[in-house]
C-alpha cells in the first residue's frame, strides 16, 4: 500500500511539474519579441467632400462610411490584446485628416482633474491614443505626434529624432473630442488634424504618408501596462513608439 501510494505521489508530482513547465514554456513563447514584416501595414483612407463637423458618434453618417482598421497587437511582443480590440476610423477632406478611436477598457488610468484648455505634457503616462504622422520619406525621423486621453486632455508635438527634439511648444491647430461610456466600458477619442500641420506639400489622390497609431492602457509602471500598435514596431530595447523605420503607410484615396 505504501509503495502504491508513493508511486501515485511520484506520478502526480511528475505530471504537475510537466504541466507547470509546459504552461511556462507557452507563456514565455507567447511573449517572445515580435519581428517586423515588410511591407508594413497600410491604411487606405477615403476622401469626403466639404468640412464635416467633428463628432464622437460612431453612428454618424461620415463615420459609418469611413475606412477602418483594428488595433490589438502588442508593440514589441507576440501578444494580441483581444480584450482591448481598438477600432480606428479615418477619412480626409481638402484641409483635414479625421480619426475616431473606439477603445474598450477594464479600468481607466487618468490625470485628474482634466485640463482641456492647454496641452498636457506627459500624457503618455496615462491611458491615451496616439497618432504619429510624417510626410517626408527621406527624413523619416521628422514627424508630428498627436495624443488624446479619455478625459479629453491632449498634446501635439513636433518630433525631430536627429536632434533629439520633442517640441512641446509646437501647435498644429487641431481639434479634439473625447468621452467615456462607463455603462459599456468604452471610451472614444476623435481628432481633426489640419493636413498642412503635417505636410507643407498638397495632399491629393494617391499621396502617401508614413505613420503609426498607438494606444497605451492600464495601471502601474510601464512593464505592467499595455502598449498597442497598429503597426508593431518590435523594438523592445527602444521607445516602442518612436521607431519611424517601422512605421506603416497611410494612403489618401479619392
């Protein structure tokens, strides 16, 4: 009896150890650094005539017909954040580029009280969506950064990585909106970005910009937060956002 009991205990421990090791292996494997595949992601954005009013209503006609993309991949690791599946809609006019983000959430990480009257430096330390846009395919380390929080806090910056410049004083003249739907655990952000704030060159049918779209979510220090990229940058040893060589492409279509 004692021998049988000992054998059963040994077998149980062996199975338990195997299961733990297998689970650990799969977990580690799921969090392996990602690798950028070329060509990178493409977002083809359709043209709308006139100057539509910016709105957060996803049922508005202008948003219902807008091009859309989904963002759920981790910026640096082989992880899919399906519970944070973020929908991005976009269209452009003769003067502006529009975005709408729909962001499901579990818990919010916010600056309080909100301050929408002026840019909030350090907005990236809380929940936020970000748009990095650049027209110059030669000097790819020069581009513009736009950020919106669930509270409506915002910031826009002129980036020049060659000079390590993150100009907080630059203003694009953009318009932003945001709201939190606590009942459905979703927050929305909308942006109307003047085309001329990104590019001195006219935008027309077929124009291509370099860019990437991001979402930062969650409480605690950065290793515990979620960094989502429309186009994963796969640069774990660097700032996962400021990797222009791994940006995707925005194509303007009429």
